[in-house]
C-alpha cells in the first residue's frame, strides 16, 4: 500500500504540471479575451461555454467516472480493455441521443433558452464540441485509472495550448469575435479526438473482444444516477450565469463570469492534481479500516493546506486580476473571495464522496446534489434580482456549504471515514472571521498591501492552529510518510 500511495504522489506531481500548463494557458487567454471582446461579448462566450459544460456533464462525466470506478472494482479490474471499449460505446450512444435533437432544434434553443436570436450556428458548433470533448473524457479517464499520468498530462496540456493558438489566430488576426473562438474550439476538439482514439486503439491491441452484456448493463446501472447528478451539479456551478443573463444582461454576466473563472483557475491549480489521484485510489483504500484511517489523515492534511492557499489568494489575488484584465472588468474581483469559499466546499464534497462511491451509493449522491440544486435555484431567484452578482456568488457558496454538510452526514452513515469535522468546518469559519475583520479594519482596498495581507494570513493561521483546525504534527507526518514511501520497497497493492 505504501508503494501505491507513493506512486500516486508522483502521479499527482505530474498531474500538477499538466494542470499548471492547462490553466496557465487559460490565464494567458484572459487578457486576450478581455481586450478583444466587450463585457457583453464575453458574457455570450460564458453562456456558450456553460452550455457546452451541461452537455459534457450530462453524458461525458457519468461514463468517465464509471470508467475509473470499474478499473477498481474487483469483478471487472482484470478486464480493463473491455471496460474502456464499453465506455466508448456507451459514450458515443449518449452523445447521439443528446446531440441529434439539439442540432434539429438549434434555432429555438438559441432564441428561447440562450437568449441569442441569431445563435443557431453557435448551438450546432457547441454540440460538435460536446461530442468530441466527451470522447476526450473517456480516453483521459482510462489513462487516469491506470495512473498513466505522463500520457494524461501530455494531452491535457497540449489541448488548451493548441486551442489557444487557434483562438489567437481567429480572434486577433482575423478579428472574428465570439464566432472565431467557437470555431477554433470545435476544430481543436475534433483534431485531438482523432489523435487520442488512434493512440487508444493501439493500446487496446490485441482486440479484447466486444464487451459482454453483463459489463454494459453494470456500467449503465452504475452511471445512470450520475446523469441527474451531473445536471444538478451544472445548476450549482453554472446556473447563476443564466439567471444573470436573463435578469441583469450580458455585461453583468461577463464580469461575473470573469471573476468566477479567475477563482476557479487558482482553485484548480491547488485541487485538481490531488483529485486526479484521489479518485483513482479512494475506493480501493476505503475497503478496510486501516485504509479508511489513512484516507482521513490525508484528507485532514490536504484540507488544511488548501484552506491556507485559498485564503492567501483571497488576500493578494487582486494584484493578479489587475495584471490580466483592463479596468472595464474591475468589478469582477468583488465576487472572487466568495467564490473561493464556494470552491473550498466543492473540494470538500469531492473528498467526502469517498464514502458514497465506495458503497456504490450513486443514487444517494444524485439525491444530495438534487437538494443542493433546488436550494440554489431558490436562492438565485431571491437574491439575483436585488443584489445581482453579489447575490449570485453568496448563493453559490451557501448551496455548496449545504451540500458538504449533507454529504458528510449521510456518507458517515454509509461508511465511516474518520475525517475531522473541526478541520472541515473550522477552516472556513476561521477564514471568514479573519477576512471580515481585516477587510473592515483596512477599508477593503488596503488589505492587499503586503504588511496588511501578511498580518491577515498570520492571524488566520494562528486562529486555525489554536482551534485545532490545522494540526501541524499530522500534516508533517502525512507528508513524511508519502515522500518517504517511494524508496521503502513496501508491499504492492
């Protein structure tokens, strides 16, 4: 087990390089978007991007998660090639079932759902992007499940880099605006889908044979609850843009979308590399008591580090935004600290999900996310008309907080993993108290200055350590255990 965790740590470092490249490109594109697109045009791009996400989440994520899980389940783990082939077949079928009706109804969808009277071209292009990106997800999930981090990262980093080149060409050279961005995205997705399938075809040799009906039906039963769960997750992560577009206009949507993207870019750098190896190992570790105790120690240590990282960006991140975007987007920073709080709760939910996935409680997971989606829709309706982007941000944070509490309580009943509640909930409380006091005492704009910000971070650390939210000895033990595991020659999994 020590060998496996050390291998996972090395994979996390490789994933981190890929995430850095991927989101580094995203950060580079921000000033290009904001200088060549108005706030209203950026709002349109944000709506189109969210629409692509709902398609991918509906079909793509369910099969991708199932692919990773079936590589770990004992009854199927000895047939990984057939699992991948089955995933590709199911993914293609799901894309056709969703994509064909959307293309046929492109005009009314653009007019009535997206608020784009001349947007049928965009709907067709986004549907094509969805199809190819869904194929990407299955191939990447197969590589992730086998901890082929180098191959995974190579393509995960190359896709946004090449796409950025096409976007720069179509946006700045040919001056095609939002249409150019979407066309560049479509062409890039098709190109990489072809290359990745060619590589995967070679890896599947010799031909494993068609997947059995039992395997296909088992994967469908496992994946099915993830579809409503993904739709609910989309409402939680992206529904605010649609409310803002309908009630406050595309300019407000663009400013909000930019602030949200900056927060998510930074959060992704801290969380996604860890998540990639976490999802590939959590079910295996949760099978016995020592493994669950190890999961709890890892979770407590990681959440402490994540909390410090997010709080630091909430204090000093305004400098980053000013370097990236023109003054017309200055209002985007106002929501970033709140979205960072929401992203902490989202990461917490992903870590607490181990109890549900290990017990195959995917329907319960869908029900929990559904409750969160209903709550956030009610909050959007109540807060966005009056408070606009601020109401949308706080609604998102509140809904993800509720989701974390429900996942924690229900997950512990299914499978107890002894994660410290003092850490999970004490960290955001300490951060909120210190940030509120520091903002009030410095007048807000002064907090980002180095002496004031450094003092705020020091106070947060002191309060968190004194309250037992951050336990330095346990963090040091976890880090030492994992860094020292690679050369110990420990047992293989």
